[in-house]
C-alpha cells in the first residue's frame, strides 16, 4: 500500500493505493483540497501512519443530517429512555439540522461548532425572536458531542471535534433554585385542601417524589398501614404521548416512609376514587394508579403541572414550579436536621455527595450550626 501526491487543477490531492478489491478492481482513496504540495505531502504521511495503526477513516460524503437522522437516532433509540430520545430528536430537528444538516460529517470543525453555538445564543429560537439560553445551547452541544463520539467509534470520523469546541458556560447566572419556606408550603396546602388532587400535591411536597413518580404510583405499591410506599414506575410524556417507565436509576427505585398527615390524605383520596368507580361502573377504567381522573384514567403530567401553576397564581405566594416542591422538601428536611443520607435516599439521588452539592448552599443555617458545634467541641459549652 502506498500513496502519491498529484495536482488537479489549482489544488493538490493525495491518492492512496489500497490494492485491488475482490473483483480485481484497483481500490484508490482520494483526499483532495490541499492548497500546496507541501500540505499534501504532510497529509500523505499522516494518512499512511493512520493506515499502519488501524485508525484510518475513509473519505465519505455523508452529511451530518443524514448521519444524525438516518443512522445515529435509530441506533440509540433502544438504549435510552423514550423521553430522552424524543428530546434529542426534537433538538436535532429544530436546531442542528437547519444549521448544520447539509454539511459533511467529516468536514465539521470546532470553529464551525463554536459559530453554531453563538448563532443559537443570538437567534436560536424557532420563531427567530431571540436566542436560546446558555443552558439549552450547552444541552444541544451535549447531543452533538454524544453523536460524534459514536461516529468516532463507528470509524466514520477521526476525532470528536465537539470535544475541542467551546459551548457556553452555565453558572450562577442560570435559573436559581426556588423553594418555599415552611410557612409558605403550609399556606399553599391549606389553600388547595378542597381541591381534587390535594393529596397528590401533598405527597409530592412531603416526600420529594418526582412528578412522574407521583402520577405513576400504584395502590399495590402503597402500604397505608405501614405508612410507606415503593417507587417502582413512573409516567413520562413523550411528544405528549404517555408511557410508563421504570425509575430513572437504580437508586430511584426506593421505599419512602410517609407521615401520618399524608397517610390520612391518601385514605381520604382513596374513598373519593372508590366513589368515582361506583358511580361510573363499567365506564370506569381501573388503571390501578393512585391518582387518576374521575373516570380512572391517568393524569397527564403536563396537566398536573398546569394545575399547580394555576393554584400558585391564584395565591399570593412566590411563584415556583411543581418540580420546586421536590427542592422544597429537600431544603426543609436538611434544615430540620434530617441526615443528608436519609434525604438522599428519599429523593432517589445517586449519591449523598450529589444531594449535598445541590442543596447544602440553600440552607445557610447548616453552616452556622456547623460553626457552633465545632466551637463547642473545642471550647466547651
């Protein structure tokens, strides 16, 4: 196997002679576009070295769009959560394909990606009115980086240029975590005490369960006598279509103790649900879920969030998201002196370190308490 350098028109090419194929036809690999003979000679040396080391990638004209839509997305569909796949596909369709879809996969450079990120920050919204947030742009960068990492593994590109790009940094300028204090949470729960889904919002606040975990909870996973439930499945919305999925991680599959107020609310809710079932008879869909509509069917997660936003808007409380009930539970538990390991287990976090990293700074009293405790050990009192 050898390579030669020839001139074609105003540029230079490297031609690699790879012998003959099974049919006896000469197999030549062309690498073109070099402005000088010296550049082409340098490229020839590098290409031959890659051939020797088994890292050579054949020239290919497939575009980034073809790779992402026809190869990468179908290949990863079975190995990631449906909601994650839908998010990847949506961002690729809305943002990556319009800007980079027609560019050759092997021609994408770090500089081109940096320009792409800058364009998203400036005017990345689909309606063109403004740019995307740094957090969203960095998420899109993560998708591109994962796709190109697979392209390297599949020997379609020589390196992952996204590793050399500079996505925007996401720091404290991003959306800060919003939580209620104990008085605000109690005020909210008192205001919605007569609403149909009061027990669902109380459960979210008293356990820190995720939205999908609350809505995916089944009665067979609840033991009211023992005041405990098990998180074994979750509801996720994929392109507004509902799917049932296993918990996000092994730690998300967990057992959670319930307080007696929450147990009482669940007992009262079960009576309401039984009355619905008796009223509708055969028209009632017995899904086995704890929280359902009056006909027994599941509650869509988006609807659950919209109702929460409506209740908060009608109150005089600070605006927080439904997911912030989870943050509220964590911060109140830590402030009350609950051991971080217990808080981490209730939330289903992967590690205690993650829990502390996310929440310890939101509870300044923990720092003050630590200072006083250490001083007491040293100086007594």
